[in-house]
């Protein structure tokens, strides 16, 4: 059976999302164990925070891959829509990092 057009990129997106969620869960579990083991609390907090950042970034990577897929297939309406989502995500991240 032939693979549908775009399947390799969709497979990459699925693998990246799985890796993001798995690494995020691992970071948060390690941070929790550090916290419960009475390790340096600031280090435990940093590890948990990093896990949360990875978890929040995972869907943004999926949206970026969707833009690439739409560009590849020439679906210009979907390019515009997903690019606007990437723009909003970028603006939100920028405002959050600058405290604006």
C-alpha cells in the first residue's frame, strides 16, 4: 500500500510530540524526586520548570511543522492560517519573556 502524500512529515511530527511529552514527564518526575529527596529546592524547581516549558513548546513545534507541510503541498489558505497561529504563539512568548 502506498503511503499518503506528506506521511513522512506527519510521522516526524508525531515522533517529535511523543519525544516532547516523554522528556517533559521525565524532567518533572526527576524534579519531583529531587524535591521529595530534599535536594536543593531551587534546582528541583528549575528541573520541573524546564519540563513544563518543554511540555508547552511541544504543540508549537507541531504547528510549525503544519506550516511546512502546507507550504510543501501548496495549500495557501492553510499556510496563512497556521502562520498566523505561529505569529500569535511567538508574540505571546515574547510578551511573557519580556514581562509585557
